[in-house]
C-alpha cells in the first residue's frame, strides 16, 4: 500500500510546517544537552470546539549537531477545521563563542603572540569546551600563516561518537612598533 500524506485522514490536507530557531551554545553542541520548549497551540476537541493547550516539548540535542539540524514534532502546530495540524520544526542555530569558531567538525582558535614568542616558541593554554585545560607547546618558528593542528580535539562527530574533528590553532603575530638602533644591531647580529 503506497499511502501518501492524506492516507487515513479522509483526504484532509496538512497545514504548512512551522519552523522555529533553537539557539544553542557551542558547549551545548559539544557535550549534548536537553532543552525543554513550552509551546501553546490551538486544538479542536471531539465536539469541534476550539481551545488552547500548553505543552512542554523535550528536545535531546546530540553531541556534534550542526547549525541547520532540524528536529520535527509531527502535528504540533495549530489545529484548524478540515486541516491536519502542521508539523512543528525546530532548527538548530549556533550562538557565537568567545574563543572558538566552528568549521564543520573542526574548532578554530586564534592566539595573539609577540614576535619574540613567534621566533622562540610558545605554549598555548586553552580551556576546552568540556572544561579540560589543554597545554600545547609549539617548538617551531611560527610564521604568520602557520597553523598547529591538534588531532581529535574538535567537535564530536554525531554519526561516529568515538571520533572528533581537530583543533586548529592560528596565530596573530604582534610586531613591535619600533626598535632602537641597539635592538636592530642585536637582531642583525643574531639572525645573520
């Protein structure tokens, strides 16, 4: 039997789906969480009389979900005569984070460092989205385009719970505004 959307409903049409954004922090999308949404909707009782009911919907956000992920609650929209109630769809929206940016399954962070640190080495100190403290020593010379990649410290991959994306560390090098002639001479002697 190849039932369509009208099967079992006496040929009634369904109202257009209702979409709502669901703002989530990057921490919520990293660890997963449960959100409860209170909705109010019109229903028609068995005698055909309309009334309003309030309901609390529970949304289980899985670790690694991305912006644009849709969660559908079938027929949770307003009821109207001769229409099947609309589906209510929540769409994940990701709030900006103060430290990390998300790129697919990767997390990107930018560190501001001095020219001295870029040339002599730098240790990145970060608090991960799950609260762990990360210490990442960089022993190489850091050029303006250098990117340190830390495997497995990015976002969880929803379909493969044991895997994670990468943490990509970019650097913004602060150059000195001026150097004295003694500093210039010392740098020339060291670098030549």
